[in-house]
């Protein structure tokens, strides 16, 4: 069969790559055309557009790039018609993908949505379009099944979280070997995960790296995103105990003592690696003011949302400053808070279900 997959972000590239592997296992004749990134490209198929060309963060940034976004939507529709897929697979990225779902449905192309848009957080009225345009929905968070089926009477498949597979299938990394290979000192590592987009990296790292002066007994390692060049990060590597490692985030997390993480999928990844973390987020004033009025959530990190309580500390907008970050970092480096985090992390993993999310989704799609 012919599959057309659309993923518009780094996390979608990861989940898309594992789904593609499962599709090739289930369907020996699979022909895949996709929008994604380096990880999906390594699996096979034909890359149409890289997510670097698609990722715009925040309301203000989206408004400034509307022309490019609509141009990409138009191109995508044309490309789908030319490819004539048996099924369209959409991975998160709702602003773009919901428009494509509507188009595909009119063309009588089967639409499978993998990783639901977060309509439980905002734009809940999107449920009408989902019911109209999506044939099958696979969700990865336990509370999403109740949200769709009990509140909106729309049947979905809870397949478990694909991160469990992505993390459990990787090779073990020896701490000393990792430090030696990457020219690091013997000090314990605090990982800095500032995100994948330039706008957020600039805002986050400028504050994160200031912890290096206050915690001299540790070394701070910036996790470089595959979508950004080393030259961009150089402006932040101006302290002796701040280093940079590109495209090895999982290896880095597996050997880290603690982490400071920008809100997003990385917060859940860090928790599944059992690394004590602080979750941070800062955007433009305009984007924050709009978001605050539209998003109805108690927490912003996936860890806290899934557990429905504050497991990890969240420092948002004006609260994300040097003073608060220093205080919270002390709290997770030793003592009661650190011990509590580990207990909550194990409970979190239980809630997320078992392994095999990608295989379950592939089976549903092929059937």
C-alpha cells in the first residue's frame, strides 16, 4: 500500500520514524512518502519537506509566517493528489494537519491521526472537525481516551506512549566512556535541553547557562538539536564548565544527574530516563498573553498533566529567572525532593501503558 505521512516537528520525526519501521515490517510492499526529518529519512521512503521549513513557535511567530504556511499547505495538497496514497497518516501538528485532513476526506482518502492534537488543552471545538474528517484516531496519553469517548462520544485507540519503545530499545551508555568520548570532565552532568527552535533556544539558554557559575561542582552540557548548526550555539558556550553535544540527547540524558528542560516532549523523555528535572518555558510577551487566555490547563509539562499533580517544578515566563532556577536546582540535586521525583517517575511509567505503541498503530493502519 501507499502511505503519506505528515510530521511537522522534532518529536513527530522520532515517532514517525518508529511508525515507518513498523509499517515496513507489517507491509512488505509499503511505499511511503513523508514530511518529517532526519530520523524518518534514515528509515527509508521519500522525504518531501523537512520540519525545519515548517516549525513556527508561538502565536506571533505563526502570524508573521502565514504566507509560508499557506504556501506549504497548497503544495502538500497537490503532492498528495499526485502520489494518490491509500491512507494519510497525520502525526500531531494540528494547525497544518487538520487542514490536510479536511482536504483528504473530500478526496476519499482514509485519514488516520496518530498522536492527537491537544484539544483537551485548547481549541476543544476542533472535535467537530476531527469527527468529520478523521477515520481513526490513535492516542498516546491515558486521559485522552476518556476525553474523546466519554466527553465527546468519539471512539479512539489508546496505544500507549511511543517514547517507552524509543527509550527502552536503545543501547546502554557507560558514563565514563561517554565523558571520555565527548571530552568531558569527571564532574556529574546537568543536561540543558533548550528546545529545537531558534526563538525558544535563545530565550531559554541565556538563563540556563548562568547556572554554571553557581554550581561549579557540576558540568553543564547543552543538548544540541539536529535542526540547528553548532555556530548558532557558540554564543552560549562561554563558560569553562559549559559544553555542547549535538544530536545525542538520549545518550546525554542516560548519564545525567539532573536536567533543566524546555517544556515539550523532552520533559516526558527526561522523566522516563529517571532524571530529576526542572521544566521551563518562556515565549514572547504577545504569545504568552494570548496563550494564557486560550489554554485552560493546570500544568504545562506532560509529566504533571499525566500524573495530575505537580511532580516536576514548572518555571513559566517571568518565573523563569536566575534566582528561581538556582533555588529549584538545589532542591533536585539532593534531599527529599529528589527522592520523591524517582518514586513519581516509576508511577508515571505505569500510567503510560506498556511497549509496542508503533506496532499497534501500524497494525491498525494496515488493517
